[in-house]
C-alpha cells in the first residue's frame, strides 16, 4: 500500500493532468462555438481560466510538498500520456449543446474525484497543511461550473 504522501501525490498527478485537459476543453470550446452564442463563449472562457488556476495550485502543491513522490511533467507529451482520471473528450462538432454536454460530463467526474479524495484524507495529517483547503476550494469551483453549465444548457 502506498504511504500517505505518495497516495495523495499520485492522485494529484492525475488531477493536474485533468485540470490541464479541462482548461483545454473549455478553451477549444470557446473558439469553436459560434460567437453568436456569446453566453456560452463567456462561460467557457471563465471556466478555462479557473481550470488553469486549479492546475497551477496543484502543480505548486506537488513541488512544495511532495517533490519526491509526485511528478509535475515538464514535457507536454508526458502530461497528455501520463496518468489521468477524467481525461479529455475531443469535441466532435461545434454545436454548443454538445460542447456543454461534454463539459458537464467532465465536471461530474471532477466532482466525484475531489469528493472521494477529500473523504480519503479526512482526519489524516500526512499532507501539507493547505491540502484540504485547496481541495475544498477546487471542489466548490467544480460544483459552480456544473450549475453554470446546467443553467446554460436550458438557454440553448
Ligand atoms: Fe478544475
Ligand atoms: Fe471545472
């Protein structure tokens, strides 16, 4: 069984890749979708920025707290081919409904992932001090993203 820091680091390595993929998913969606769906474009741009922030915080946490247990890929190829959990869903068309649906699936996966990790580390002390706060902050954002997307879907 993996020791505590290694356990957390392995999960956060996957989360780092997922956050970058989510960032890209929103970014590509924001330029694929027709500009006349300006509320979709605006939401995707906002979410893309927040997924980027999540990746930044997770990468910084890994480097500071688990430099021997967690990899922060310096190669893009490694990031894309390395371990991940929710992954990237390549858009099949530029239809806004389909793009929003893809992101809803991604957010549902992220919410499950962070909820399970928060439960797994509950009460444990092996991690760097701000880990629970960081995970709760990210989870709150993912839940907001989900409700933003569900509201958006009703307008399409
Ligand atoms: Fe995220
Ligand atoms: Fe999200």
